[in-house]
C-alpha cells in the first residue's frame, strides 16, 4: 500500500486517511490509485462502514497543481482525462459502495477535496474546517461531482454563488445550510466520527446500503419509479435476517445484534 494513504482496520469498519500532510493532502496520481484500492479493499474484505479523513492540519486541498502546471509541460494538460481517469471513478465508487461512507473533515477542504467530502454519505467537520469551491481561482469548473451535488444540496443560487466567488464557507455555515451533517468542536471530531462509524457498522447494514441506493436513485427517478424501487427494496429487507432480529429485539425489549444480512 502506498504511504499516501493510511488504513486502520477495526472489527467492522475501516478508517482511511489521506496522508500527504506536507501538501495539505492534495491529490497526485499515486494517492488517487491508493485511495481507490483502499476503498475497494474495504468492500472486498467485508467492512460494513468506512471513515475517510485527512492527516495533519487539512483534509484535502484538491488537485496537486504542481502535477498539472502548463508551464512545465509541452502543451496544456488534458484535465478532462484527469476527471475521467481519477475523480469520476472515485466518486462513482464511493456512491456505489454497499455501506455508509462517513467523511471527517479535519481542516481545509478545497476544490476537489471539498467535493470528495460531499460525495460521501455523511460529513462531520471540525469547527475549524472550511469548504472552498476554489476552481474559479484558476479558471475551472467544480468537478469531482461538485456541479451535481452542490445544487441538489443547496439550490442553484447558492451553488453558483459558492462556485463563482470561491468564498470560504465555515463548517458551521455548511451545517446551517444543510451541506454537511454536523459541525463538531475540533477536539471532539475524531471521537465523534469514530462513534458514528462504529454505530453504523454495527447496525442493519443491508438496510443502510439499500437506503443509500434508494436516496441516490431519487435524483433521477419519477415518483412512480421511486415507489416501485421502494417496494423492491422493502421486499429484500423484509426477507433479511436483520429485519427478523430487529423485530425480535423490539418485541423482547433487548438490544438488536445485527449482522448486515
């Protein structure tokens, strides 16, 4: 495993840490491939949740522009190919993983780093963190799913305002606007993030996976299509061992022991 990513395996979940702190965890190709491999390994090894965070004082400053500097290249970089090869597949993978992916934003999240966080299922952020749609500062558009997620989370007016101005958004404002789940006191972020992921990983993760898929599908489905999807997913959940265990635990006034099956 590349040293650009650190993985800690817990009983039921994996913690994945971006680890280029001297570069504010900005992406180079090595870190892209290592992060993708770590997420795929979590899936293949049966993890039931993932926590994504960053080393040092920042979460992720987006693309390492030193790797995409036109003055050091024979011609302009093909940034479309960069999105197709790296950022697009990464977002699609996170969205497709059959378990919750929680992001703990421990510092600045800028450009692709901000939108990587938004691609996750739940986002906790330190009260010292900031979210910056920094693309307009270098003449680019919001990528890494930013042009998709921002208007759906905030509406068109706020999405355009953040993208056009590149103004930093505090974690508290991000919570107030509904961009993230919670803003957490800086010293408590790791504790709160671990507790949340532990709870999710030991919950009914088959149902959580289908909840994730259903909510994501609603972005493109009609109401009738979504109701039919709900019926199919409810049939699957109703036949699961977790549903039987949940009902039994409720009726017998005890804590459930979910297996994610």
